[in-house]
C-alpha cells in the first residue's frame, strides 16, 4: 500500500484530534485520514483547519516585508478532525479510546475503502479524497424502507443524483422498483444534465419503466372511482362530520355520488344535497361541496377510469413508474401525488396483512417525492407521506424526500430519514437544521456550504455511521458504462458465409424469373 504521510497528532480531546500538517501536504474539508497508533488504526474526517505563525508580531512584520527570513519552522498549518472509527486486528468499531501525541496521520487510500465498507447495491458515488475519488459508495436495498432525504439548493446537482439513484433501482429490478413524482418535468429527458440524457435513455426504459404525463391527457382519475375514504387522502383536513356526510351520500347514490351531489348543489344549493342525505347542517354541507367542486374536471372526469390502478399493477411487477406532473397547478399536483402514493402504499400494506407470501414477492419500493417540503411541512395537515415515513417501514415501502428546504420538513418525519444525501446548501437556516438534526454532522456546517456541484455528504444508518464525502456518479457516464456491459451482441456468422447464402438466394430468384 502506497502511504502518504500527512502529519502527526498534536492533541486529542474526546472525539476530536488535532494534528500538524506537513509542508507540501494539502487536505480538504471532509477528507478522511487514518491515524496509526500502536496496534490500532483510527479514521477521522477533517472538519477545520487554520494557519499560524510561531513568530512574534514584529518578527512577522519583518518577514512579511522581506527584511529577514526565520526559516521553515516560522509557520505551521493546524488541522482538526473528528474520529469516527477504530480498527484493530480483531474488529472495526466506534472509537473506544483515542490516538496519542505524535502518532502519524496518513491520507486515506483505496485500501482503506474496504475497511470502511462503503459499497452498496445501489451505488450513488465514489469516496472523495481531496481531488481524488476512491472506492464506490452506495446504499443497500434493505436501507430503502428506512427512508431517506436528498437535500441541496437549486443547481447543486440534485437532478443528477435523483437520476443515478433511480437508474440503480431500475438496474436492480425486480428486486427494487421506483415510483417517481417529477414536479418540474426534468427526469424523463434529463433537462439541465450535460450531455442531456434522462430516464428515457436508460437501456431498460421500454421494458422496466412506464411514463405518465398530465400533458398527454392520460393521467385521469374518474370521479366514480373516488370513494369517501379517498377524500381523506386528497383533503386530510376533512373533519368527522364532513366524512360522515360523504358516506351518507355514497350510500344513497353509489359511485355517481359526486356527480349527482354537485348537480343537486348547483340547482338547489345546500338544501338539495341535504335532501338526498337526510342531513340539515348547512355549514358541513357547504364545506364538503366546496371540496368536491374543487376537483379539476381535466383530471377528474365523470367516468370509471383511473390510471392509478395501472400504476399499482406495474409497480407490483417491478416496473418503475415516472409520474410527470409538471404543467398543472400545485393543487392538482397535490391531489394526483397523494392519491397515487396512497394507492400503491396501501396495496403493499394490505398484501402484508392479507397475503404475506405474495407480499414477500413484491419488489422493495422507493417513492421519490420532489418538493417534499410542500407535503411534509409541520404547519400543514399530515398526509400519506407523513404516514409512509413514520409507519411503512415494515411493508418495504421507502420514501426519498427531495427538497432544497430541509428546515421546512416536520422534525418527526426528518428523524425517520435514516439515509441523507446532502448537497451544497447556502441558506444558514437550512444548514443549521441539517447539522443539528443529523447524527455525525455536528461539525459539517462549513463543509456543506463549500460543496461543489455534484459533491455530497451521505449518512446512511446503520451501515454508514459518519458523514461520507462523495462525488456523485454522473448519470450520462453511468449510461455509457452500462451500455458497454449490457449490449454485447452475439457472435455473428462469418461474413463470407452470409454472402454465400445471399448469392444462392439471388440465383434462385433469377432462375424463377427465367421460367
């Protein structure tokens, strides 16, 4: 193993080690180093650095002005790092002790990657060590139901990260499957990716992906498929009296209850609806009818067709569904997103409860929710996504909450996101929320602010118990590599053999013409 000595330990307090950096050595924030201490090795992340001088002020001035030189030891560079792993001959574990003064510090090498055990079935990126990238970093399939979040400001590289993660999910089908809600319409074509390549360019797109777009008029939920229970999914703020009224109307009118209730309300007002249901509370009737008239006729036509049934069937078969909801109002996006996610998640739950053997055959599901802060805001009524994050782990349903505004996610939900992929974030409030509510990020505020486009920190408990600096795989490069692997055509017969066959066929054809 090629060793590059970075410096030596100056002081250790608790989980923080300080060391002097050798001349000519440079480290970056987040970089992983190894400290050799007798029979033990310690791994640590760089969290701070400073430069200082050993000279008095007047000596510094003379040196700066070029009047006097004080030699190579007149200045030094001091680095702070946080210990996260201890290794001896028997095992690797969280540090139980700490290094000693003058223990040597080394830059992490490719050999150290195997010790850190960062590789996973769903590769996201590579360990970043200064300007170098080392071994693979990824999450395992079993991590998906423990929920995850993807955070970063606009332009930080979130779209590319979404693409590479979902590409891995598609690659791993039928073991894994995705349900993707694309709010900006970027993921199909890979807008803003250079060179431009999206999920439609994935070699398995036509066999393992289905695309639904509101702009194509195929994303329809017939009013006659909306039972009263589904109203709670669209309108979680509905109270018991409104729900009770909806059930009465459904009992009286059947699956056309919304259409006929609307018609009665349009002709006779609340009294017409009350007459059908045998109900007189004007306030409750008008509150319910306000919600029923809210449903967009462009997405909720008066028929029995519901595209969500097809989505549920496809997901069950391991076919990833990309739901493009760009170009419609946020209220419409909210309705479609909540209804679709609820249907698919409830299918998994019911299978677990009623047919466990068949449930075991279902692929592990990852739901990608863009603009997650709009659905998981603590100031809004809880919806299906809160339920998924808090209670659906045992059903193998996972949520990937994607947002540039992590500080607007409900703290209870945020605590359940065991995997976090954190990209460049400049807003102080969001950085503070990330570092204060994520294990192992206590000292990473500056690092998060200074991340470059396409760089990230990843924490994925229980496997990855420290903040790993990564370079995210560039999605177009992944496609190029995948095509090299997947598209090997079978050996063709010799061209001479094929030419001879063509010659015989031509001769036979000419003979028929003469006859």
